[in-house]
C-alpha cells in the first residue's frame, strides 16, 4: 500500500465534489438505462421477425454506446476530481 501511495497519492474530495460525482453517476446510469431500453425493444422486434443479423448489429451498437457513455462518465468524474 505504501508503494502505491507514493506513485499515486490519494486525493481528499470535498463534500461538493462527492455530490457532483454522485450526480454524474446517477445521470449517466439513467442515460445508459434509457439507451438499453430503447435498443432492447428494437432487438426484441428484430428477433421476433427472425432478422438475426440486425439483432447482432443492435447488440454491438448497445455495447458500443454503453462503453462510450462509461468513458464520458469517467472523463467528467476525473475533471471533477482535479478541480480544487
């Protein structure tokens, strides 16, 4: 643990920063859920019609969007952490 702290010191977060981080988590969880619901509906329709190529494409799109939103969340959280 001591070696880890030497290379990456822990940063104390203020109450306002913690609140901003929690709000970001909540906001992005909602965005991800919204996209999952929308695409799951399309996936279900495509699956029922037997268009499995479209199902696979939609699943890949969902995975890509989820990763993109997670990366955006981490970027925003990092900027909050770096603010004094």
